[in-house]
C-alpha cells in the first residue's frame, strides 16, 4: 500500500513486489475487458450512445448552476431536505447530525466513492458513530483495515483463503470452507441483522435527475437496495457533477454504465427514487450536494471533462500501467487513468504532481471511455500545469514516474508506444503552449532510445 | 448552510461564465424497435436465462400452476404477495399466501418468498422493471425474501431500455413512484471474480411470462 506522502513511482515499486496483487489484477482486468468488449460489440449504436453521453455531460457542466437549482427545487417538492457542502467536513457533519438526531450509533452504508473521498467513516468514528460498509468487498476491507485497489472490485487483491481466515477471526468464527458462495453466505447472515436494526442509511448516487429530483443507484448485490429502503432515514451524498437534465437522459447512461463496468448487459439492480414515497422506504430523506474541489475542476476548461466520469472503471482495466501496479499505487480514492486526471484537480495539482505522469499515454482509456473523456489530452494539459506550478519538483517526480513506466523489459509494451506519444506531442505542440519538460527527461532513460522512432531521437539529440 | 449554497453556486457560475452553450445532444441511438412482440418475448426469455434466473412461458390462464411448481421446486411454502396481485394468478395454487398489508420487515424475513407482478420488461437486456404499483408492492417486498417469483405479461415486454423508461415516465415525474430495475438474481463477483448468486437480494429469481392470447 502507498504510504502517506509516497509518490506514485515509489508506491508502484512497492506494489509490484506483491505477487498476489499482480496475479489477481492481471486476471481481473483481462476478464472484465473481454466481457466488456463482447457486450459492447453487441450494440449497433454504441458510438451513438457515447456521443449522446458525452454531449449530455457537456451540457450539464455548461449549465450546472441552473440544473443544481432545478434539482434542489424538485427534491424539496418531493419531501427531501437538501444540504450544500463546500467540502468533505461539511458533508460529514450533515451525516453525523442526522445520525445523532435519530440516536443512531451505527449507520449502514453502500459503497460510494464520494464518501470515501470525504473520509466519511473516519469522520463519523470521531463522533462515536460507526459506519458499516455493506458491500461485500468493502466489508472485507473494513474488517481488515485495508483499502480499495479497484473501483469496481475493491478487494480484488485478496484471495479466498485470506478472506476465509479473516472471516474466521471476525464475523464467522469456525467457518471452514473458502468457497466464495459460503463466504458470501457468511456476509449475508452477518449483515442481515444489521440491516433490520438500522435507523439510518447512507448512500452515494450514480445519477441525479435535475428535472424530477430523482436519485439513482446502480449495483449488483442488493445492499444498495437494503440501505436505501430499509432504514427509516436515508442520507444520500451526491457530487454536484452527477446530475443529468431529465429522466430520459438516463436511457443513455443506464446503457453505457453496466456494459462498460462489469461487462454485463445490465447490472442486477438499479434503483430510482424520487423524494419520499408514502409507506415505501425511508420517510426522511436528506440529500447532500457535494463540491469538495469540483468547482475548481469545473473552472479548468480542458480539465473539466474529468467531471463527466460515470465511474465505470473501464479505463482502469485497459490501462497498461494500472494493470501492473494496481490501485494502491495511485494513493488516491480514484485510481487508474481517471484518478490520474481527477485527483490532482480535486485536491490541487501541487498536492499530487506525479499522478498526471502515471500513464504511458497509449490512448486505450479514451477509446473505451463511455462518455469519451479525452484522458490523454487532459494528462498532457495537467503535466504542463504540474511543471508550471511546482517547477523543479514536478519535473523530478515526472521523471521518476516516466522512468518507472519505461525502465524495464516487462514494461516493453508500454514503452513501444512512445513513438506514437512523441509524435502526438510534437504535432500538438501548437495546442499545448510548449512541450512539457518531462518529455526531454524520457529520452534520457536508456531503454527508450532503440524503441523510439528515428525522427524522435534525432529531434531530441539535437536539443540535448 | 445557505452560505455554503451561495458560495457553491457562485463558484459554479464563475467557472462556467466563459463557456458557450453547447449544442443539443445528438440522439442517433435506437429509441424504437421494429420487432414484433413474439420476437421480443423470445429474446427477453433468453436473456433473463443468461443471468441464471429461471424463466417460464405459460398461457395466461396457467400462471397459478406455474407459480405452484416454481414454489415447490424451491421448497417455498409461505409466500408474501403484493397487495394488488390479480387473484387469478394464485387461485388454487395451494400455497400459503401472506398478503402484504404492511408486514413488519422481520415477518417478511421469515417468509420463503414473494410473488409480484411487474410494470415493464426489456428484451434486449433481460430486465424487469417494478414501479411500486399495487400488483408489485413496496420495494422491500421483492428484496427481503430469498425467492422472487415475478409475473410478466406479454404486452409489458418492450425491446429497448429507452422504451421502458418512456413508459414509466409518468409514474416517476407525476406520481414520484420508485423504480427498481432487476436483471437476474442478486450477485457478487468480489472474490477472485467468481460469480456468486445472491448476497442480499433474493438469491433465486423466477420469471413467468404469459403468452400472447392466440
Ligand atoms: S474516465 Fe471514462 S472510462 Fe474511466 S471510469 Fe470514468 S467514465 Fe469510465
């Protein structure tokens, strides 16, 4: 795991030493990639859906103030209470306050990256409130004080025997078998009672519909349905960028997301709820609109497209860097290519200057992204910004990341792409005000010379 | 808190001040399906099956028989039923039926299964959509018991997801009813990517599709 303050290259080295992680990750990313490709090919209008998804998100960003107000009004009319949170602390305070008002010492929680981002669990713990993770993988990580390595299958770095031993020590003493079905049953039994007891549920949301105030959670296990319907009180935390204008727009994203994420035609459960329904589900609904750096991202015209992300994790699964290092190396809640462009913008590039360099710019992420986020372009843009912002320090961390990506024979595939990258960089020189200095650093990495196209080497040679 | 609201809105406005209004989103994807009902039902059944749910096509007057045999197969005796479930679907099925007239969750948890109808079904994805109508019941009902038997009527099957949402538009925007899209039984692939049916939702899903009257 990445120690606090450790940069991407240092953490990546660390993670590479973990063979279990590497084997599981390689297996996971390959399997999901294959499944995804199969169900995407099946749709004759996949590209049209991507175009629509991308355009809808661009519209949301361009009119975000209008949509936020519309969303707030619709939610209020539907009986919900709307809270606005400038940062994580404000969002956490709302949850704590609601839990306290209902005398709840425990809240049941469905996996949500937004709540991970604001470290809700830790913050609640300080208030004496336990946040119980109910997603199977999150439960495993929580029981072991570990953290996620993949957006979608967060415990993919653990194997069944480890999990059986963990359960034996914690929730299921005496459990013998390490069959996944038996382990899932143990989790089901453990959590069922807690669901029935829970007074307050906490969720994120995949989408919020501005026109109607409808919230949407996409999931597989049913713990999301449990958390959003069983407890009498529900708090939903949603990033301000997660809005879509109308209900009809969901027809695009509910097709794009499951196929890109788990490679299924549709995920087992998708829940939509609009405020409070009489006699069905929570009778008190709080919705927290979370900024926490999002308006900062929005202010960057090129970087803003990172906010279009629907968290499908397709870009992780195709990324040659991610599939070797895993999520921990990124040291952020959002790993992989999306993490490399989103995290530095959310927390300030000066706080994560090496992340935009944790990529080989091969372009695979852009090709699979269901909402067509041009990740390579944003990476280049952020590299330039990193260098401008932190100067020498940025360059050094950039060099280390670049050197790490390209240093060894095992990373040959990534390195072979350098020719294309170089061309793209040189060609797009007019767009990016100047070539980011790390580029010159790359040529100093010995292994690269023979692989790079001749023109590139000559050009560099002249400069050095 | 209104201070936070004002500040977030001001930041948003500042961030997008220079952004030109983008063109309307292109919608070149499919929103209509030319196929006939028989073909849609065929595909729906096949795709529900792909999720390892059980699917059965029966004559509209044979639903009760199908429910009985499905319940027997899963050794389910006591089943909750949605309050507005058509009586003809269960008449003479010989099962112990518990209508949901506000059952406590703990009571529901002791039952062997639940029988509900649906609002719409999507052929291309093998999805059933419930919208909290009386023949479907509240959301808990199709969630807490371990077996869900769901009756889909032939005219409820549409080809594509956009068509399903269109049909449900009024239920959400006018009546604010919750929607639940169900595609197969609850599942997890969290351990070594091996798919396991059922963590929290029903582990077994039986879909009974009525045939077009001939
Ligand atoms: S950036 Fe695109 S591909 Fe990556 S997680 Fe987000 S939506 Fe998916």
